[in-house]
């Protein structure tokens, strides 16, 4: 495994623990399997191999099946995902690709049909957190364990 480009822990001590605390707080309000599906989808879109590896393993450990993980990149065409999962994945894509067209009222309204306000807020924070983690991991050139 090659070394990361930036030793983030040494160069900016205190930031990682703060980010980890933020991530832990965000995760508290989201179902573990749904949270991993969201984190995997964002990581796919962001091209983050490190996070894809970590969250795929976590999803399997949380009880997700390999079959659904294999279909996740094409979730819109797959019958394997529930309405709530679809709404969460659509929100994930909108937030991850926010520069393209923002997050529409329709996307938020569809998510609100499946999640109460607290759960929807938690989901938004989880999506925000994974996008930050993806960007940091890609910038630092973190790689999954070989």
C-alpha cells in the first residue's frame, strides 16, 4: 500500500477526532443498513475506493446482502430497494452531485414521505459527512487495505 499524500493526523491534529464525533452524531439517527447504503452510493459517485471498501464491509457486517450491494450502482433500475431506500438514495445523489442541479423540492418531499423530520435531518447529516470523508480520502490518496 502506498503512503497517503498528506499525513492528516499529524499535520492537522484535532480535526479527525472532531470529524469522527460529527460522523458519530449524524449516524445516531439513521438505520445502520440504510446508512451504509447511502455511504456506499456517495462513495461510488465520488470515486472513493477507501470509503467504498470500508462501507461495503460495514454493510455486510450490518446484515446487508451481497446481491443488493451489487445492484446499488443501478438502484433506479433494480427492484431490490424499498421506497424509503430509493428516496434516501435519490437524496444522496442530489446532495453528492449538488453542483449539477441542487437538491429539488421533489427530492426532499419524496424523502419526507418516508422519514419524519428528525430522521430526514439525520440522513442529510450522514450524507454531508460521507461526502466530506470522501473528499478528504480522495485528496489524501487513501487506499483500501491490500
